[in-house]
C-alpha cells in the first residue's frame, strides 16, 4: 500500500497544498488559482481537493498531514513583540488578537474539520524555515548541499543557513526577527508605493531605471551588514514590528520624501531608491551565501524563502558566488512551505531513503496543478458559443501557432498541468515574438493592464541559451528564477544620457521585447524533457524565424491569479486584446469570435481584481 503525506500552508499569505505518494510529488497548487483571489490566505480546501483527486484517494487515506510552521511559536513571537513595544503597538495588537484566538491557535482542530477526518497518525508541525529548507533541498538534484532560506519572518527566524545530506536537514545559523532582509525589502516596496507581499517584484523591475544613489544612506543608517552576511537593522526607522505600516516618519525624513501614493507618477527619485535597495539586497544575499559556502564546505547550494524570488540577486549569486551549482525552489514563498512540510515528514521524520538524480530535479517541471481534457474544453467553448479550430496533430498545431506568433499576434497558451509557484512556465502563459520592438508596450498596456516599465521574461531553448545570454552551456534556468545578461554581440548601442522611463524607448538587442534597460533578462530555459509541447512550438518558431526565443508572461491580467481552468482562460482572452487563444488543441482567433463575446465591459472585468 502506498503512503501519502499531505502538506499545507495557510492563514498568512498564499495558501497551498502539496501531496507526496511514497516520497514522489503527486500534486501541488495554490488556493488562489481556484478561488480567483490573489494570494488567498484561507485554508486551501480547493487545493487539497485537487491533490486528493490527482492521487485518487480520500482524506481518510492520508498517512500524515504536515502544517508548514509552528503556530504556537509564532504566537509567542507576536506576543513578545507587542509587549516589547507596548503601548505603541496596541492598534496592531487589537487587530491580530481576534484572528489568532479564533483560528490560528487551533490548527489541529481546523485541519480535522476541513479534511473531514484525521490522518492515520498525528499532525506534524515543522518550523517555518525547516519547511522552506526541505522544499529547497529534497526536490533538488543534489545528494548534499548548503541550504539558505531568507524571507520576511517565520516563527522567529528570518534567514537560516544549514546543510542537507541524503535524507537529513540540519539548520546551523539563523538571523531572528525583527532583523529581516525580506521585511527591509518590503519596507522599500511600501515606500515606493507598491503593495507589500505582492509588489516586491515590481520594485525589482523598477530598479534598473534608477541609479543606486542611496546605498550609503541605507547601509549607514538602516542596516549594519557584516562580512559573513549577518546584519542588524536600526528599528527606529521602521514601523512593522509594532504598527500597521512598514516605515515611519524618521525613515521618510531620512530620504526627504513621504511614501509614494499608489498609482501616482513614478519619478526618478523612487527609481533611484529602488535601485539602491536592490543593490543592498544583492550584497546581503551574496555575503550570506559566501558564508554558507565557507561554513558548510559544500559545492552545491539550495535556496528558498520569499527573498529567493529575487532573480536579480540569484543571478549575481550564480555569476559571482562560490558555488558550482544552484537549485532554487520554484514556489520559494509560503506556498512552497506546504511541499517542504510534506518532505520533512517523509525524509527527515520517517528516515526514508533519498537518491537525487544528478541532472534532473524531482519537481516535475513544477507542473503539478490540474489539467483539462478535450471534453472539458469543448464543453466551455460550446456553452459560450465560441468559434474555434481543432488541430489534432501536434506538429501541425505548433506550426500554426508559430506562424501566428511570427506575425506579431499575442497568444494565450494553455497546455497540460498548471504551474505550482508564482511563475508561468509555459502551461498557463501569454507568449509573443521577442523580436518585436512594440511587443512590450502592447502586452503591458493592452493585455496585462499594468505599468509600462514592467519587463517581460524570455523563454529560450536550452541548447541555444548561451548564444544569446551570458551563461555557461551547462547552466540551466527551468523555473525563471535567474537573471542573466544579454550577450555583448546581441546588444545594440543606445543613445547616452537617457534616464528613467525614457530608457524604455530604446532598442537594446536583437530581441528587444525581453531585454531590460540594463541589458538583462529573467530567462527560462526550455527543453523537450520538461516541456515537450512548448519546446516543439519553439523549434517550429526557430525554423520559421531563426530565433529560439519567445516572450513568456503569466496568463492573467494585473491583480488576477494565473488562470487555472479553460473557463478562466477564455474569460481572460475575451476580456483583453489578446489575439489568439490556444486551449490544448483548440485554436481561437479573436477576429473569428461573435461580437457578443468580444464586446466585454472591460472595467467590470478588471474590477474583480486588486490592481495593486
């Protein structure tokens, strides 16, 4: 009889569920994809249902259920923090206390209620950073590795360093709350007018438009950084420990400006601030991994935690760090904690044997969500009266779509199992021609309805990646978690003296739509083993155009979770100016659709989502 371990993350940010069968990942998904509520923190009942359905079991057949942190220890940290700052933190304390007394202190009771039964054995509660570490190491292709986890805060830890060997994990060093690289970055996210816990990637994308003028101001006043990567923050400048805001008046006075109001113009000052905190963050990350290398003596590195989604910092670690190989958990944030918690039970608690494959991780390309068959899709199309073409032959389908991309059509690409983690990896993607000078603006403003400065990521055939980007032939980036420079011979000279958003108007390479203003790109490498249909499409596009690169962005609009079902995809297609929708073997052209379908109330459609 197989053994099943269910991992759950819930109640804070980006709830998720993940299921192992005899140590192999069966399924994993974030709750937001099903509820259509971005970063849904509620109990992931629909994600759990997906996992159980994928395994063909009921909750009563679960052997273990693991929750991704220790609620009592987290409550202890919150109480101690509020008491330390009393009475200043009283409003924040009154906001958090009812939710903790109502639910968060009673996780076993909630698990029993939601699952309808108890597992065969007691619930398991790893620590938060143990779950992160497990999610990074156990699916990696390494038999032994150093582990670094960085995020906002778990129970007490904000940064952890440790080692994974075989089936065991050991955390050896940590930095504790309130000193937190993740919260420092979030403070600047807030200061620059973006939403905390969801806008950090916007801050990272904004940074190349600015100059790091305020690095000294940050390191002289806000963070005392040591050579080993340890640090302390001057909490006189921050409000997050005792209040409902990230920064305070002392912080604002230091930089001479108040926080930017949401949706107001982004001027050069905030671009320079973004560039400055990004540079400081990269330096902290680099010093931390250098110390991890020195203290563990390992050749390989595994990364997880929300800070590990800073792909610019990851790229710097890859190029300038001491490790030979790096593997980063695709669902590096809280959602990945569900997977890590399950792994902690199987390997660390139960001591099951683990054998890593040298050249391939066990994350299954992170395509772990639901898939939909022909009948599912056909039912949706017929119900809406959509016009479609069905192309059963995969080769012909890919040739047809490659032709559409080459003529500057924007494609909604819906194939196979949905991605687990925040990145679209070619299963729920919007794709386009990276050669097109206008494609970035078109996709940002007419498809995604988001800020014009936001860069797009390339997908590139793995065997052709070194022809366009400064990476070694043996380096891989299957999860879009590393930024690499565009090669010098692919770059174009630009007019000097441009600043801020004016940089956006300059063509910088042979593939301008995916080349950021600093000549960088957040690349995903694609091969036949992980993404066979996507690779086939890209081979067809390369034969037609000579270019092995496409734009890849998530299939959603700003503020919306990535689409999950065919109905979600059709709704997004009709609610935007997307040209083509490809649902498995069905191809829908916008120009062929009845007017009653394409005449969508755009404001009503977008009002369903949080545009922050």
